[in-house]
């Protein structure tokens, strides 16, 4: 089994108050934040969870630097 692949689950919240979206299998948080900037430019913040355990890792706000692979 591959380790360090799709380690994160992310819930994204939007400025306009629309329903949050959830992505279950996120590999690179930096790339994911760039995807959000391009495809969902009205995102406000995202809550990041360690996918395998479900533990909360960190909240990132749009405009804040998002590292590729933050450590718990």
C-alpha cells in the first residue's frame, strides 16, 4: 500500500454562505489551494483533516500560505 498519498480530507467553506463542499482524497494541499483559487474563487477557508484518522489538522484562510504536506 502506498503511504503519503491522499493523506487529507478537506471541507471548504464559501464567502456567500453556500453549502460547504468536501473532498475526501487530497494529496497536495498547496496544489489543492491553487485549484480552489482557480475553480472556486469565492472560497473563504478550508478545514483540513488527516484522512485515515479523521483528526482535525488545521484551518487555512484564503490568501494564507498553504504548505504542500503539513505535519500533524
